[in-house]
């Protein structure tokens, strides 16, 4: 089962910089833990980009073009300042949903990372790193180690995660939500978002062609919201696209054996479809 996301093709050729790297550039993208006044949300990817300075470090005035540039890393050409090398079409739909959380009434283009915690827009139940909105914990924003243990304990005996383990984790997390969250929302929209997120962590921190990723890189990303550069990670040389993710997600879909427990009205995801 595959979902064809809206295609927005952009150039992926990076021009070599004419200027030698300087310590200032290295410092610009170093990981800095958020302060008490910085805003963060339920998305570890966006939080990580903010912690490294690819997005505003205070988590405010975030725009869709800013997210796209940060995920791709089109302006970050230095070896010590990698971003994700994720193409626009791979995250465009989630970014569109994110705009619904903003309060910029004049331009409609800005949001905060904290606002993304609004339930069932981009944030969703059965997350692999956050509690459900309706499970009684009262916190669907911050990383939760108990929730994450489903992923952390998966694929026993191996030092990698893969598409099969990702599908089984999704299946287990949904079963837990069904059992413990009386307000569970589990439509095709949430399923597609969960599967895309799984495909992204496997592709960004592993091999986009096989969906195999070292556990140590993925675990650091979720637990610390940090790019594991010091541990040896480098961004993929291959551009991660909606098409490449679709191949990985097909196995995740099949293994997760998903069925809807709630329904919603059809969602038009762009002027020419597709429709969920």
C-alpha cells in the first residue's frame, strides 16, 4: 500500500563554496540545548533542526520554506554542518498541515514549534516517542522513554533497525493506544503520517535504499534531539524523496498490518490530489 505525496521537484545540485570553512560556520550549526524560553514541539526532527540552528533556535517564526531549506540543507555546504538531505516532496504535506496550527492571520505562513502540539493536525496518537493526547498523561509533546522503549527494544540481537522492525513497532504502539487511549484517533491520515515518520528516521540515519539504520544514530536523534555527527553519522549522499520513501514504506505498511479504528472525511492534499 502506497500513498503518492504531492510532487514538488526542486534542484538537488549543490554549488561548491568559494570560501574556506571558518569556526564561525561550525559554531552556527552546533547543537545547543534549548533554554527554558525556547519553544519545542512533538516533532523530534524539527526540534533537532532548531537545536542545531537550521530553524530559529527559539522555535518561533518558523515558515514552510524555512523547514524545507533546513531539511534539505541547501545552504549548509560545510562538512561539519549537515542537515537531512530530504527533498521538499517528502515532507510537504506535513508542512501544509503544520500551517493550520499557526496564528499569523495576515500572511498565514508562520508557526511555532510548540503550536504543532495541537492534537490531530501534525501531532498524532500512537507515536513512537510521545504519549497519546488522550491517555491521561497530559503530555503529548515531550520525549517519553517508556513510550520509546518499544522502538529501543525492537530488532533484538541486531545493532540496526529496518523496515520490518519499524512495521512491528508501529503495530505494537497502535495496539497499546487501542488498549489505553479511549480518545484514540486512528484514521488513514494518522497511519500515513506514522509510516512517513518511520521511513524518514530509517532513511536519514541509515541507507535510503534499504531502510536499514544503525540503532545508535536513531536513538541519539530521538533521545537527545541531536544529529549524531560526533558518533560518525553523515547525511545521506542520496537525496531522500517521496518516491524513495514510498518504497521503504511499502514494507512498513505490510508488516504493521494496519486497520482503521476511526474514520474521517476525505482530505484533499493538494490542488490535483491525492485524496486520503
